[in-house]
C-alpha cells in the first residue's frame, strides 16, 4: 500500500475526529472567498460606504487568514497527540520517521485541499445571496452574480500555502525516539493537578480589578483605561483557568457532605483534571468568544443613534457662515431650492453668534442674543427664556454624551470690558455643538448690543422641517460631490460649515451597517472555531473516557448514573468559557455605555442571547453524540 492510499484510509478512518477540523476550515475558506468575491467585483463603484466596505472586508481577510493559521495549527497538534498509539503501531511494523512524517503531511494536505474545495463550492453557492445582501446594506444597485478569477486565485493560493506550511511543520511534531512512550501516552496516569494560591489570588485580583475599572469608566477615562483593562482581563482569564478554577474545585472537595454524595465524587474529581488539562483551550475559547461578542455587540449598539437624532435634532439642517463668505447667498439659495424639489415645507431662522475671550480662563465663549434664541424655541414649541441685567443662560449644546459643567460665578469679557453672570444651565435640542461650539451663552438683547470687537462673528441659519429623515438629499451641492464628501474649509477660521441630519444619519447608518455586516461574518468564524476547540478536546479524550467509564461500569454504574456524571461535566466544559466570555463582554459594554447618551442594553442583550442560543443547540447535539459513543463502549 503506498503512502497516498494509507493517508486516505487514515483520514476516512478518523473522520469523526477530523470532522470539526474539516468543517471549521471549510467555513473559514467560505467566508474568505465571499469577501474576495465582493472586493474584486467589477460593478462596485466608488463611494464612501463602498470604500469602507472594501477596506473592512480586506481587513477581515487578514484577520480570518491569521486566525485560520493558528486554528489549523492547534487542531493538527491536538489530533496528532491523540493518535500516538496508532503511530506506535506503524513504527513497530517498520515505518521510518521520514515515512511517518510523509504520511502525516499527506493526511493534512488531503484535509486541506478538501476544505478548500468545499469552502469555494459553498462560497459559490452563497455568492449571489451574499452580493444581494451586501449591495442592499451599502445602498447600491443589485450586484450581478460574478466570480472573479482574482478572488478564486487569492483563496486557493492563500489557503494552499497555509496548509502546506502547517503540514510541513506539524509532520515533525510527533517524536518517535521512544516507542514505549507512543504506546503508553494514552494510558499514563494523570498527575494530581497542582495550583498556586498566590497565582489564584492574582487571577481574582486582576479580574476583579479589570471589572471594577470597566464598570466605573467614564467618557474622560475610557481612553486611559482601555488597554490596561484588556491586559488585566486576558492575564486574569489565563490564571483563572490554570490556577483559580482548580483551586476552587479543591475547596469544593473539602466539603465532604457535598462531595461524597452520589455521583458528585466522580464528576468533581474528574472535572479538576479536565480544567487543568484544558486550561489553554478554555482560555482560547473565552478570549475568541469575547472578541466576537464585543465586536458585533459594539457595532450593533450604533443602531441606537437614531434616538439621538429623533430627540435632539429639532432643526435638521444647519448652515454656518463667517462674515465675508462669498458663497453664502449661493449656498442658501441651493438649500432652499433643494427643499422645494423635495416638496418639504421649511422655516428658516437666522441667528448671529459672536465670540469673546474669558479673562480668567483665556478660553473663547460664544454669545447669542435672547431674541434669536426665543425665535428658535418658538419654532419648535420649546419654552422661551427671560433675562434681566447682566444675567446669562449657559446652553448645553447637543452632544452624544454631554459632560455637565459647573457654572462659573461670572465671566469677564476681555474685548468688551463687562461681565456676565451665568444663572442656569439650559439643556435643550435647539443648538448643535457641531455647528456653534460647546461654550454657548444667551444674553439679553441690550447686553448683546454692548459687545465690542466681536471675534469671528458668524451667521447661523437653522432650517426646520417635520420630516428630518427626508433631508438626506438637501444641500448635496454644498457637500461638494455626489458622494457627500465635505469640501468646505475646516481651518482655524472656516468660511462655512454645513450639516443635514438626514444625510449624516443615512451615511452613518450605512457605514455602521456595512461594518456590522463585515464583523458579523468574522464573529461567526470566531464562534464556530470556539465551538470546534471544545469538540476537538472532547473527542481527542474519547478513548480515555471510554476506558475510564468502562472501569467504573464494572462496579455497578447504571445508565442513569452515567448520564448524571457526563451531563454536568459537559455543561461545565461547554458553558464555563461561554459564561466567562459573557461576563467579560457585559463589563466591556458597561464601559462602552459611557460613550453613549442612549442605552445600548437592547442591542447588547440581543447579541449575547443569540450566541447563547446557538451554543445551547451545539451543546445538545454534541452531548447526544458523545453519550452515544460512551454508552456503546460501556453498556
């Protein structure tokens, strides 16, 4: 029998073990191929969201490829470890080390080529649906079915190289120096798991500290705490599985009343060994799952931005013009002409805003007169204001997460030579911070008229219409191109600035929907791989478990008791990493919440529950198959 025939026979004989490895690899190839199909599609036109989609999918290609490399490397090394007894038989019958390496190389390449063919085949079947969904998300004409030779070549070359490199190196993982070690590798008694109390405490402190920092994060501290919290969580997770989990199980074993009851003796005792043996795998599953949850959940949260626009943006179109702006009249005519084209009734309010310097802080403050503010308020049926003397109202402008500022007792205006007395903070949705600024005060008309040497006077035009979503077509001429790329000056003294909430919201939602679409598929690859890690570990230990339960069955183990032993173990093995990943994600979302004024609870819960439901189905399927194999050997 030649080596190719032997390799084929080995692959099919171990098909149960290789199933998850093959399917997960094929799934990665499928997603990689679909991204490539979109990137190289000839009908993709230029545009902001289209460019974002291309760049996002290109980045996703790199992520999937690098992740697939380590995933395949881990999978192959796990399978080789479980087959040492089989390799021992081959060596005993005269197979040389080079021949054994050649056989392993051919086995890996057979599975690799099979995964590439299956992945491209599945990608071809799904390509039309993928292009249809993708074109709908980025708001372009439906993309025709087209498979670029570049996409096909990129996928084949990339994954062929990946499997070649891994197959070449993994063929040297098996050591054949001691034949006895190959035969006894599965039969060696496991050593009592040892733990360090100090490292267990470090794990608890790192996780607890990371969770505390995440839970108490504010908009001002999130940038400083981001990387330290991630590092603390990753290191704490590793020590949790290698040290703290086993330490807690040893504490449970000291409770004789609980530990010695019925089948708990076998369940908990075996679980301590499994936690120690599978620590690195659990660590990988937890981190990979947490990354998938956070990436998809974070992008899903941006769907809540619509609430900000609905509640805060009462004037959906704004135009700000500096004095001596030669384009002001032309731009205003273009805006109003677009309103008429769209058959949108509108109300225009003009406001003059000037700047002064605060003597104490040397910061600039923006000032507007009371009559202008009240015109805005009356238009949208908001309460009007009343002032007397040198009183002033501080206006909290629209921000995604406004930070409350303590009112100063007075502000001395350097250029005008008089003081104003802020008396109250006014929170409303009349003024956009993106147009005026963050330090806006309303003065009485008489006081405003006393301002001398006004700095950077601007005319602020607010357009009101009831259907703010319909303003996405308003003012495209001002944006400078059909794609809405802003071409106005953003220098220290801009001549004008313009925003249409309908257009901004449409662009933002298309951008984040595109990013979510990209992240969702990458997250699915991560999640499938996480489930495959658990499958690998379970089935590589299957022969050992059969012998263990067969031994216990000789002293009277019933089928019901077998179920009571195995089910809790599988529950813990499958859901401990998922629960820890959930907890990591929840605290990550708590930190993320500090960046938003609206709640992201709904989006977060949907993502976590969806992944949890899939994991439950996966657990039920694997439990059924695993119990079936054990019962055949034991009963």
